[in-house]
């Protein structure tokens, strides 16, 4: 299976970015060896299962203290408080009693600063829900902020999907959860942590369903949601790859819905405290024999400089971002230009992970109901655009009826999910023939697309589209975690907001135009019906007749994957 962020890959075992870095693990040419391998893995798996009691007494205590702080009423961020930030938000809420305010976060630097500074400003609680939380500098810096908030008495609840975790992160989070004001839970955790592949052999059906939601909510008054995970590449400090993404800061009516959704996920039978899942003894090998609950701050190895120039330099980037940000004073002084409008929070029911949810409740169905049929414009920006037969035919039908359909996704060079590109590539020609406009983001804004330079090394720093947003007609814009692919629609849980704003819809529609050719390719049809890639090079239009950065081996691999029955996994 594949998902965005190139992390959720099973079944064809770690297919690399260009389909050839990692080979299929279970070789079909060695059936005896495969059978022996499976037998050994099944033998090692024994009778392990998830713990009968998913929560510790300390964890339950945090919940009880939160109930005391907020009471049993539905908290909507409109209560009176002597806190400067709370007062500023309340005053704005009172001016727009039935609306919500949003402010986009476009750059990774601002995304990091907003999360860090709001964590530092929180007074009561912070609820955090993510698909990926890397144990790198960005991840550890934000954990440090959360720890220091807990030291001030703030109740911190961190809910992470367990698909991408590892022993080092387990050890870090065990230490993090040792604070009396902090609780960490893993959603749908892996049983076998020493040999993760055993999970795919013994429990594939369950672990195939993941929590892809992404949000941070502070004092139940202000939230950040969108497409970003937590890690250097998502927050613009990676030297090898960065993601172009979009978040929104939210206040007002919608925050209550986000808080209630978090509570539902937090209380799910598949949300386990980290202490009940991770055996402290298993992390000794990555902690130099130290106890997993030993001093948290002292063991944040990625943010405690060891004299390495690279470490100090990287940390200085985050330090400068915080020093330059004015989000704290801007919020307190009501200078953040929130746009107020009606807004719907959409989220999959948590029971979708347990495969017990009614498909009519899925987020994709909610979108269909709310949006109806586009009549004028549809603009989609999606990192993973794998429309499937049904989705592609729907878009083609809309275009044939006169709807202006524009799509921006990753080029082959920019994508981190080769299998998804194979599912998208086969539909390019039919969509173009119907009049749909396609743009593919370059891996780097400075790419030189002359024919004699197309095959340069692929190890350079690159940018990949990671945003998940679309606009329909002249008023509806969705921003969230939902990709346009079968996995987001039918397997993983997703979340987002549907914003009713003419101005935002117009900006998104207009974003996909000629100015985009500096950073992307416009895919077109040549006179003979062949695909072409138009871009700007040195200010001049250049048309390529071969797909950029793709060679014969790539073509063969993409061709194979396009004929495999794996659309439902993408």
C-alpha cells in the first residue's frame, strides 16, 4: 500500500522513489525461500496481541484533570478569560458569533513558528494529532516546547498514528510521556515492534487502515490543520527534500468541532498509551542502556549541539524563524487578518480505522453532498492525484460539459510515490483530450529543462508538492489532509475544512496559470496526439517531447505498475 509522504508502503515492499532502489522483498523466483521466510516469521510472531488494558492510571488522570478545567460543557472558545490571547480571540468570536475565522499558512517556516509560539502561549491544554512525527530537529524542538508547556501546568495530549514510528521515537516518546501532565497514545499500534514486517504477515487487514489526520488545538480556542506532518522536510529545514504545503490557523465556531473530533479519536478503543505498547527493555539498544524514562530534555540528541557545524547551523534556522515571527503579538493585538465566513469541519469517523464505519459517513461522501456538481470551475492541488477510473471519468464528463477543470500535481521527478504516478499517468491523455488542464510541479524551482541536462543526478535538494486543497466554482475551498486517491477515500481517516469564501476560491483558480510555468510543466498534446511538457527556461518557452527525468527503466516499471490491480491500495 502507498500513501502520501512515501511512508505507507507495503505489498511491493519499499518501492523506491523511482521504482528501482529497493527490490521486491519476497521474490517470486524463490518460492521455497519465500515459504521458509514466511514460516519463520509466523513462528517468531507467537501469540502476541494488543494489550487488554490500553490506558495507564496516569493517562486517565490527565483526562480527569481536563474535565475539571473545562467542565462538562461543550467548549467553543468563547469563554471569558484573563489570558491576553484568550481575550483577543473571544472578542473576535463575539463579533462573528456564527462564523469561523481562517488565516492561511503558506511557508514551512511560518508553519513551524505558529506551532511553536502557540504552544508557548497555551495556558490550559494542547491536543495534538498527526500521521507522522519525525524524531528530527523540528520534531524534537516541538516536543521540547510541549514539555515546557506541561511544566507550566498545561495538559498535553499527543495522538500519533503508529505506522511510521521506530525504536528511537518510541524511546523519545516514553521519556516524553513520563511527565505527569503529558499523555501519548498510538493509534492502531503495531504489535511486533522489533521486527515490524511481522505485522504485515499476521495482521495486514488491520494495520492497512491508518489515521492520516493532522491538527494542533490550543486551549480549545485556536487550531492549526492542513497537510503538514511534523518534520524537517515539512517545516522547511531539510537539505535534501522539502514539501510545498498549506495549513490554516482557525478560530471561532469550527474549533469546537475539531476539539470534539479529537476527543472521539482519543477515546477510540484503538488508541493505546505508549507505555502499554512499548516495552522499555526493547529500547535499551538505542538509548545506550539508559532507562527509557530518564531525563527527557537531556536526551533530545537532535537539538543538543554536539559541536557539529551542521547541527548548530540547522538549529539557527529554527531560532531565526522564531525570532522573526510576530504571530504571538499579532494574535494578542488582533492584527492577524482572519477572514470570517461560514465553514464546515469534515472528518472521517474514527470507526473507519476499525472498518466498522458506514461508508455514507466517509469524508469523501460528505464532500460530495456539500459540494454537489461543479458548474463553472474546479481546481485541484494534490500531491497524490490518482483519480481511478470512476474519478477520471467524472472529471472528463465535467470538462465535456463546459466546466473548467485545472489540476496541479507532482511531476515524476518530484513525486515520492512512484506507484501513484503510474495510476495518474495513464489518465493524462484522456483528460487532456477532454479539455482538462494539467500542471506538474518540478522537483526544484531552478531546474533547467534543456534536453542535454535532463539526466542529472537525482540526489540534489528537491521540492515535492504535499498540499491537499481544491476549489469548486466561485465559493467553496477545501483544505486538509485528504488526497485525491482511493486510500484517502476508503481506507485511511482524513480531516479538513470546507471554507465558503469567494475571494479564496478566486485566488486558487487563478493560481494555476502561465506564471506557474516557472515552477512546473504544463502537460499538453502535440499535433500527433503525443504528450508534451511545456515550461519556461531562461524566460523562454520550452516544449519537451519526452517526460522529464524519466528513463527506460522508469518507463518499464511504471508500465508494470499501471497494469497491476493495486488502485485500491494507492
